[in-house]
């Protein structure tokens, strides 16, 4: 096959000729067989010619699968605060999936094997679903965080208006320790000696 340069020989003829050659060679001495093998291994061949001959029939299979448009993220991942670890994790998963997606799209556009293209196409679909799912997760987590923040602010506002809680860290209010310098000792005595129970 290599010597003739025929990349697509008749298989039955090829097997028959290989069997005849082997029947002749196997009767020879071991050093002679090794020399013949060395000659076969040293035979120069052009891989490009053989590959182009093989790739011609696969073009019809390649055209049967749809060409995949390259995906570009239309809406970028929204900015995430530093302390939102769940959102950060989802954003990292999106970045990894987008990187894999780009690689699989390149592989899909390069390959000519129809089965491999089909597998790659399925993998690309699952990566797109994963990206969509993680983006939805980030939106949901942001909505929950905003709701929790609004609830905290509302609760703080109610407590301040009813003066149930006095905040000493606001401007214009002195620290509690300035008004009660012996506060630590008083708390310590109350806890340690049971003074709080007597009152």
C-alpha cells in the first residue's frame, strides 16, 4: 500500500498479498526477518497523500451534520460582590464551561468523523445548558440577596423609629463606654457572682 501509494486498495487483494509475503518470509532465519522488518519500517511514505485519499468519502458525511455557529456570550456575567461565595462559584463554573465550549466548537469545526462530530455536538449542547443554568442561578441568588438586604433595612428602620434599639455607632452619639466607664466590671460582677439573679 505504501509502495504503490494507493491509499484505498482492494482489501481482499491486500490480505492475499500480505499472506503470500508472510509465508515466504516466515521460513527464513531470524536475522533475515529482522532485516526485512527494518526495511519495511524504513520505507518512506507520505501521510498527507494517504489522508487526503481517505478524507474524500467522509465529506458527504460531514455535510449531513449542521455547521455549528460559534457561540458568543450575549449578556456578560453581572458583577459579583466579594462576599457572595455562591455567586462567585457559579460565575467560575460559567467561565470554565465557556472555555470548554469554545474548545469543543473548534474541535467540531475541524473534525471530519461523523460520530465524533455528533458526540461533540451533544457535549456542546450540554455545556450551553450548564451555562444557562448557572446564569439563572446567579440571577436568583442576587434577587435573594437584595430581598434579604431590604428586609434588614426595613427591620432596622422599624427598630430605630420605635427606639427599641439605640445605636451608638452613629455620628453624634457617644460610645456606650463613655457614658458608663465601669460597664465591663459591672457585667463581669453580674455574671460571675450571680448579681443578675438577685435583681
